């Protein structure tokens, strides 16, 4: 995958690109990333990329011309251009999977009060990582990029771990434990030490459903639940109801 990030702060990504899956993907030649300094495409000696908003109001708006020039310099036939924006569609695992199929991603990182609305005619997508305010789109780009890159074949050594991650099956992941079996009186559930793989599999599915029901019940509305999942949910609801009464 080829990726370009258009930003006025390319230094923001210096450490991020040398860490974790992004580093591994580049070392394995699965990912190639280029940082594009938007100020290099400004049209004056001050390298200005923002201006006052028409109609008045507070804040500054990123000008369209430098963005159009920057994208024109790197755009290819298969480029998929993304503007990080609070007005965009919400980023989730399904969207990460969709973007992982693209050959060339171009991220436009906004700053200041916002980006000139005409930039939308240049993009293929607007994406938001949540309903909160950031100083700029760089953090959002980093989040999206890591979620996408770890899905590329060959990046994560244990690909089975990706399949069992939270949200992949539409619900949260089950709780996990490792050695020691007893730490300061906190014990690992005995079923995980039993060696009975079928019972362990059922326990993990049930606890994943329990965690989702208690923490993110909204996910259950769209999760692909089997008849067995529905039976487990009813079982969990009875257990939780009994526990709340005790």
C-alpha cells in the first residue's frame, strides 16, 4: 500500500512511523509512506495556507489552493483521497477493512477552524474518529492508518489474533489471562486451565457477549448473532439479573 499524508506538521509523524505495525509494515515493504508538507505548495514567500473566513467569525480557514496543488502532485489513477473531518462518516472496524483494500491512500489533515468547503470536491471520503475536538487531523490520520495497516496481509505475525480482536465479529473481545494463575488472590477462571477446548471456546464467546451487553449494548443491535449467541445472551441476562439481586 502507498500512503501520502498532507499536513502542515510532518514532524508530528516522526516517532509514530518508526513504531509498532507502521514500522514493521514499512520494513517488510508492505507499506510506503510519504509526508507532504502543505506549506511547500503555498503561493507566497510566507508559506501561508490559511485565511480569514468569508462572512466574518472567529478562527482561520485552510485555503483550497495549496491543498489542490499538493494532491495534484501526488494523485494517481487509483488514489483514494480522505479528509479527516468531524462531519465525516464515523470510523470503525468495517471502514478500516474497506480502506485496507485500497492501493493508494491520500490523507488531508485539517487544522485551524476548518478546511475550505470546496476541498470536498477533491476528496473521495470524509472520515471522523469520534465526536470530540482535536487541534488538527494528524492524530485522526494516525489512528486510521494504524487500524488499516494492521489488516494488511503479512504485517501482523499472528493473523489469527486479528480475527479475534474486538469489533471484528461485531462485539467486544472476551477477557484474556496469562501467567501466573493466581496473582495477589486474583485467580484465572478455572475453565481456561481445563484443557477442554470446546468449553473454553464457549466460555470465551459467552464472556465476549457478556462484556458487550454490559459495556457496549449498542453493538448488539447490528452484530451477526447466531441462535447459540441469542441463547447465551438470555443466559447472561438471567445471571446478571440474579447477581444484581444478591
